């Protein structure tokens, strides 16, 4: 976190500028931070990752590691030929945290975890003994 508990949020946006890196490739030499063995496995890992990112109320935005695979890096959402690694509709659902954006204006302010205001104190959730991290 960029602020300490009890501090207040600042007006500058907080974004994750790069994260992800799940590899889905038949090439064992393809690079990524973690590996999925199937399209369904890739979708599950991506969905779990984005569930956490979308739950972070401090974020104004994020950038997933890579849009499409390139050279030895096979950690994109699409293969190098630009075909999606799993259906685009489900990719959009995971990316938006389950929001349906048919009418983007209607979705404004409806994010389940809106960003903090400058006056709102930052709280850190208590850690659970069940949490392995």
C-alpha cells in the first residue's frame, strides 16, 4: 500500500501498471510468471487474479501484462495471431469484475469497490489465521 493505516487517501490515482503474466503455450520454452495447461485453466487463473484486483478499492486502474503473445513471451490474453485464449465475453466479465458495460454511462459509480475519497481513512483488513499469506 502507498499509504499507512490511519492516513488518508491522496488525490493522485493509484494504478497497477503491470501484473499478470500467465503463460498458455505448447512451447515449453515460452516465458511467463506462471503457467496454465489449458484454456480453462488460463481462464480460471485470470479470473481469480482479476477478482482480487477488482476488489482493491484504492485502484483507479490497472494494466494487464500483455495484450497478446509476442516472441518468447506467451503471457498475453490473446495468442500472437490475435485469437483469444478464452471467450472474449468471459474475459470482459472477469476484467470488469462482473460488470456488464452495454451502457458505459449506466455503469458509472456502480463498481462494487469504488475508489477512496481524499478524506476517507485507509484501513487494512485484519489478517486471518486461515490465510496462508
